[in-house]
DNA sequence: GTCTATAAAGCGATAGAC
DNA sequence: GTCTATCGCTTTATAGAC
């Protein structure tokens, strides 16, 4: 691990990995110092609030990344189908084709959800709404777009669970391919019908 | 909490709830003694191997319940469509319509998966295969049944994540309804085509 | 079978030197 | 900004009385 002077932003990704792999409770300071190469002194210099502040900062960084690279493009890109295809590509890259887990999902499942309730809820709610927006632009009926978007977001989370449970990242890859068909396969059809 | 002499089998469900709510690392002996009403002496009398043995016993109990009430009926019931409908009903009841989380899924996501690797993998693999079996009996093409079963199992897990993240159990209920349509809605069609 | 007392280790967090 | 030393508390686990 690099032993030079570091910045808070540099260690956030490393912190993220530790929380992803061990969960909030399992992510001990010992794990964190080992992964980051920083002593407790440095850690508490950057995060006076301790572990809770570290986790909140990681969540905020993840949130910003998804807002910038996933949610905003979903809302802004005029071609809904292209927007959805881009989302699936970025999601595949972010989750390393099923080899990396979703920290927000991990937090959601345990009782630490309550500590980060707002951040967890907002992440998934905005993902669902942004995807529903894009779906409507593909010509999907407004009243089904919401449920279809929810179905897709939840499938991504479930695929991460199953891929890890079965120790088979291909589950995730297959799921993304199926989602593309489910979300876009009928888009041309819908559009043509109008 | 009942203060009389207890049996190992009586405390397993309570242990399950603690592990579900806090995860393996977060489930401290303090939480466990509080929930079960048993002192450490009793706990170590029943589970000499400590927390790890407790978690393994809970996983085994869950496995047995699903084998008996979900997997076996899926494989045995001649009417595939009825078998799948039964599964969805029992899953809805087990997960309390989205208010209860899947312990095996929770374990799968963190690094404790490695400790219970075999049990976690077997649970999901058998669920997927049993459901694929039932799907084939509805007339679904053998080569798509496997992927459709995988999609359903993973949707259930994802719905539990999202329901908790959004603090909205209805996400789970909606997902089960959608799965019934997706798995069986076209069953009559498939059967009729033959 | 259940309890309390206790051991030994690990935890998150702080202080203060550099 | 980084480190080491240390505090006080919680952790898992054991021992032994009842």
C-alpha cells in the first residue's frame, strides 16, 4: 500500500471494499488499517466520527457515482433505449460482472439500514424512478414503467446475491442480458405500435 | 421469554431471527442471550462450538424447512402450475410478505459465506433446480426452464433487498404477483400449443 | 440444564509525540 | 498527517457452583 501522504478521497474506495466484503459490523478497524495501510491516527484525522462517518462517506461517494454515471444519464439521454443500454453496461462494469457486491444492498439487509436509512432509501428510489423515466421514453405505458423499473432494479440486486451464493458470476451476466431483452426487446414493438 | 427448561430445537427459530436481523458478525452473544432468555451457560451447553455452531444449526433448520415445504413439493407435485403457486404462497408466508429477510441471502453477501459455503450454495442450487423441474411440467421448454427458474429465485432475493431498502413490503408482494404471471401466465399458452 | 463470575482477546476511540 | 501507546468497553468462551 502506498505509504505517502494521502487524501480522504483516495481512501474512500478502499473503505468501500472493506465494508462491501465484511459488512458494517464485520469491518473492524483492524481490517480497515490493513486494507488502507493507514494507522488509526490518520483514519480518525480524516473521519473524526469514526466508523459511522467512514461508512456515511463511502455511501455518499457511491451515491454520487451512481447519480453521475447512471441516474442522470437515464433521465437526460433522449433516446430511452440507448440510455438503458448504457446503464446496463455501466452496472456490469461497476459490479465487476457479478464479482462485486452492492454495498447499499448489503446495508439494506441488516439492522445498520436504520442508521443510513435516508441514503439507502434514496439510492434505490432514484434508481427506480430514473429507469422508469427512460422506459417511458421508449414508448412503454406510463403506468407499467414504474413496476418494470422496480423489477429490473431488484433483479440486479438479486443477481448479485445469487451470483455470490452459487459462486458463479455468470448468473449476473445472464441477468443483465435478460434485462436488456425484457426492457428493450419489446421497445421497438411498443414504438412501432404507436 | 419462557423461563422453563428448553430444548435445542426451541431456540433455533429465535437464533434465526437474531442472525437475520444483525448478520453473523452483528449477532453478539449479548443479543442472543437477550432474545432467547438463556444465559451463556445454556447456550454453550446446546452449542459447544459457539456462534459458528449456532449459525450452522440455524442454516440446517432453514434448509430442512425449505426442503420439506418448498423444494420437495416443487419436485413431487404432478401439476407443475399448482406446485409453483403453492411455492409462491409458502414463500410469501415464510418471508412475512417482505417484512422478513432471507438469512441465507444475508450470509451469501458477506465474507461469512465462505464459512457456510456448501450450505449456502446447496440451498439456492436446489431451489433453482426444483423450480426448473416444476416449470418443465407446465410445458415450458427444458432449455429455458433453468434460466426462468434462476430468474424467479433471484427476483425473490432482490425483492427482499428492495423491500427493506425502501421500507416498503409491497415491493415483495408485487414481485410475487409478477412472478406468478411470468411463470404461469404463459403456462396455459405453452400447454395449449402442444 | 442453568446460572454467575471470570478470563483473554478484540473492539472503537483518544492522546500525544513526531 | 502519521504513528504508537493506551484507555475503557465489549466480545467470545470457559469454569464451576447450584
